[in-house]
């Protein structure tokens, strides 16, 4: 088993990216790190394209193909279903393979897939089943990309820089979420929902160019000769035996269940209940991204000042009640309720995400990181298809506004997991050396 590296130096675990030693100018932090800048640029561009698609794809289903609310829920669930099938072996494979080539292949496949939607629309044979197939296959590519990406960052920067790196990546992600929906709504009104998906294809290509320009050499150890099933078991055993990883994974899975239902309801709620135009839908969803930017900016500072565990609990308990403003949204001035509720709610969620991801990356043994990441993501994401389908079903049965009330009350109830956990009595999440004991058989 590989030991965690010291916090003040880059990792030298298998698959680690060996970069030349460099001083890091404090005023700019990781923005002075060329490789990190390229990763940040590529990721932010790709997330921008994905954010545009998050508005355009449901609009294609609702406005172009006249899909039912239940079908919109199924479409929301489709990108996450591959996690249930290939998530665990993907973690073992990513621990065997160089991470960057995996990310490049996934980007190129996704670019090609999303380009088929406007092509089918122009040729006159676009159907909801085509859109579902694209969402499903792009989701399969995302399984490998997300696992490789999460394991790639700790190899690119020092452990002491992971909180900063994750925070900056989350800020870029949320900034893309601010701009993307507005651009998506504008594209839908001017060019149409289907043609606008070409922008997402282009964003994947830009991300690939940035990855190719990263100047770092991946060093690989001798490939593992162990059976794939044994390697998968290592990741499962680590997550099952370690109470801290187990807790944040359970919390993430529950939160994702509720947020997936929210995603399945929000476009239908805004279009059919609030009667917002496509451009307004994009702008309203973008406002939640502003909160995400704020959450990414303050997460590291709050964790350093008050403690990572204390910040995780306090931020979640403070932010989620604002979600109760969203079901009160109406036309005119009442649109401000959606803005306020989604902004504060997502600020808290993103801040907690920065803390949890940074904790997992520093806490887990480097040689297990791909498998532990895949295991936790499979468990976290396995609830998303269920949540999306539940959201669509509740929407169909009770109507959009009642469905939105149901989702927001459920989101508030997730705080019970934190209130009943040992985290409420801790200042900080555990240090990395604890993970070594938990990874061994017989330790809990």
C-alpha cells in the first residue's frame, strides 16, 4: 500500500504527474501554476457547454418533442444510469491507466455524441429516444472522465493546495453555470434548442486541447496483475470500513437524490407553472450559479478559520432553509423568490462539495484513490436516476408547484443526517494518516 505524501510536496504515487519544483507566488496561488491554469480553463469551458446543455436538452424534450413530465424525469436520470453498471470497474481501470488519455477519449466521444442531436434535427428524424440515447452514452463517457479527473488533480498539485484547487475549479464550474443557462435560453430563442447543442460539442474540443497542452509526464508502475474483482473489492472495503468516508458518502447520496428530483421538476415548474419564457428560464437557473460561485470562493476560507467539519455542518444547516422560497415563485416580482432561494441554497451545497471532495482526495491512500473515488461516486450518483424519476412522477401526479414543495421539504430533511452524526461535535475532518489504518482489514 502506498503512504500519503507530506502535505508540502507533490505526490509520487503510481500514476502521479511529476512536475518540476516551482515556487508558487502567493498573490495568485495556483493561478501561477501553468498546468493548473490549463486544467481550469479546459474544465470551465467544458462545464460551460454542459451548463448550456442542461437547459437546452430539457427544452428539446419539452418544447420540440412535447415530452411528458415523466419522460423529462427519465431524460434527467439517463446520464447517471451508467454509474450503476460500469462505475465500480471504471475505478479499477482508471487506477491502471494513465488518467489524461482517458479524459481525452471521453471528451472526444462526448463531442461527437452531442453533435448528432442537431444533425438529426436538421435531417428531420430527431426523436425523444435519440435524445435519451445521447444522454445515456454521454453519461457512460462521464463515468470514466469524472473518475480519472478526480484522481488527476491530486497528482498535479501538492496536497496542501487541494482545497485551493478544488475551490477554484468549483468557482469556474459555478461561473459556467451562471453564464451557461442564460446563453442556453438565448440560443433556444434565436437558433432553436437542438442547434444550440453544437456549443457543447465545441466546449469538449476546447477542453481536449487544454489537456494536450499540459506539460507533465505520467509515470506508471508495473500494471497490476490482480483480478479486477479484487481491485474493486479494495475500494468497496475501504468505503465500507471507514466511518468518515462512509458518512460523507451517505450524506452525498441522500442529497443527490433530492437535488435530482429538483432538477427534474425545475424546468417544467418554470415553463408551465410560472410561465417563464425560455430566455427567463435560462436567466433564473443561472442565478443559482451565482450562489455556487460564492460558495466556492468562501469554502476554503471558512474551513481554515472555523474547521472543515464545523463549516460543513453550519453551512448546510444555514443554506438549505432558503430553498423553501422556491415553491413560492410566481410571475413578475415573485420571480425574485426563485433567485434568492436558489442562490443561497446552491452556495451552501457548493461550499460543502469543495470540503468533501478535498477531504476525500487528501484522506485516501493514493494507490486506492481511483477505486475509492469510483465507489463513492457510484454510491452518490446511484440515487440520481431514482431521484429524477421520482421527481418526474411526483410532478405528473401532483403538479409542478406541489412537487417543488415536496422536493424542498425533503432537502431540508437531509440535514438530519448531519445533526445525528459525529461531525456536529468535530472541528475538523480527520487527517490523512487515519486512512491508512482504515484501509487495512480488521479496522473500522
